[in-house]
């Protein structure tokens, strides 16, 4: 073998080694980042936002500059967005396709996604837990299997960070099959089917069980001991759930200690005025709804209420809060009777400028 050929082979070998080394180095240089775990929930339920955007609703910061709502909330400290999900709604609102597309936008902003699955075609709450129309005549075994398969699909395709098995399920869900007062054992089986489906699809998605209020919550969560879940979620609206925030604090602390679960205020809000910005009746509109004299229906009072709530959460060693529908402004004009029943509880005033309470989303140190 000539010296020239030996020299050529040496150069070729060196080049091959260099290429292989660089290729291997590329493989290890940029591993997929580990998801950042939640250490505190600072959330907002923005389920109305896609609808509001479709209707060209604009939002502004305190200086009057138009802002993207997700960007604005993130700048103020929000780390997770809560979204409701309906099974087969009449419109695209809260549909699987809308929630999937919105979830992708939220994740692209570096925010986490929290789904509240209503297992209904419409609103679900303590007084309404209507079974989806296409599930109404199913036998119980088939209904349970439907819950399992639907929940698996949600986790596979939407990959939420938190998922609720039902929304405000004080009396059960999927009535009458899963109504506690009539079919408690079936309710437990349906809950187990949902939770097991989540665990089968994801090792990272956290499961919440959500109760409206705190009175009676111990009775309820005592029934949940056979369910594999992570978070206790409580709604807290003073006009419905009591104005003594010390009682709320004590109950949060008690639930955490007794059931060894993190406790989150899954829904809350407070008005910045008792006025209105359209002709749709508001849910809150009288002094009797307020915690007086401490928290008036002013921008300052709204912020003070949320600061006090965060203080109670901290004292209870609870895990955070979520503000419900801070974006549900009067979107349909000043005389609309199909507008918002919540515009005086939004975190945007009647000019759609952020209120002072937006500052409360900053994560406590």
C-alpha cells in the first residue's frame, strides 16, 4: 500500500470519526426539557376567551394599551389556564375542538392547562349534572366504559397538566346514574373509571375532585377515599358559600391534614362595582352579596378581597387559586340582554382596561 493511499485512508478515518462524534454530541446536547412542576397555582378560567376573540372584543392594560389576554395575565404572574370542556355542545364553545386548539395556544405561551371536564353537553354545577344526550339511554356498564374511553381521549390528545373528573360535583355527576342520593355506589364507580383512565394515559397529569363551597366538604371527600386523585378543589364565592374567611381557612387546613391532598380554590371572584355595562342581569348586584365593611364593590375592594384570600390560602398551607371568568366583559353592546352577567366581576373595567386586582396573580415567595 502506497504512502499516498495510507495518508488518504488516515484522513478519511479522521473525518468519519469526527462526523460520528458530532452526531453523537448533537443527540445529547439538547434533551427534551423536563416539565416544570407546579409549586403554587395562580390561575384564571379563560373559557370565554375564544368566543370573545371571535366577536372582536379588545382588552387593554392599565395604561390603555391593547393587549393579548394570555400575554397580559402571564406578565401579571398567572401560570395556569383553566378551561371547561363540554361533550357535544350546541355550538363550538367549550367543544373538544375549541379546547384542543386553545390548549395548544396556551402551552405555546409557556403556561399550563387545567381542564374541568363537565361530562355534560352544557353547564354542570351542584344543581345541574345532565348526562350527555348520546349517553342518556346507555346501560350502566356501557356508560362507565364511555366515561373511561372519553377521558382517555382527552388525556391523549389534550395532555392537560390538571384534569377535573366533573365540575362542582357535590351531588355527583351524570345524573341520574351517578347521583349520590340515588346511586352512590355507581357514582364511585364512575369516578374510579375516570381517574383510572387518566392514570393509564399519563404519569404527569394531576387529578382534581371539585366541590362547590366548603360546608359539607368533609362529608363529601370522606366518600372519595377509594379514588386515586391529587387535588381537592373548592369553589369560594362569598354570597353563596359564606362570608367568614376564617371558616374557609380552617376548613382548607382541615381537609389537607385529614386527606393528605393539596387544596386549591378552584373558582372565586369578587365585584369591582355593583353597576352594569349591558342589560343582562348580573349575578352579583347588591350590598348583601358583599363582605362589608372590609371589601367594598370597588376596584380597591376587589383587590383587597383577593389579597385576603391569598393570605388565607397561605395560612392554611393550601396550594393556590383560580379566578373564574376574569375576561367575561359586556361583549355585545350596552343594551344587550344576552351579554355578560359577570362584567362587574371581571378583572377588566367597563372600558376593558385591567383592574388593580390583576396584580394579585404574582406568585408568593
